[in-house]
């Protein structure tokens, strides 16, 4: 369940970032800014090492995608181990 919550936080961060980037929502919206900063402070320690490994791609940040894929692989491995041990 923790992995699913983390994936949802990554998706929410990505969507809010897109809304700000394309000026769909005003970036001075305090409520969304607080949510975005809160999620960002939770995810930055996990995303920064991935960003250091990935090559620079300009404006597109692929680190959330890599993190989601890594978490899904990790979850699948845990499920397989749980099935094998029971």
C-alpha cells in the first residue's frame, strides 16, 4: 500500500507541475503551491539520486517515470517472494 501511495504522490506532483508549466493554474495559487511544495519535499530525497544518474534531457524530467517503474518492479518482486514462501 505504501508503494501505491508513493506512486500517487508522484502522479499528483507531475500533474500540478504541468498545470503550472502550461499556465492552466496561476502559479501564485497558494493552495496548490503548498501542496506542490509539500509533495516535492517528500519526493526530492528519492528523485535527486535518480536525476544524478540520468542524462540531462532538457526541460523533460524522466526521474518520476524511472521511480514509478522501479517501484512497480520492486512491488512485483515482493509479491513473487511472498507467493514463493507461502
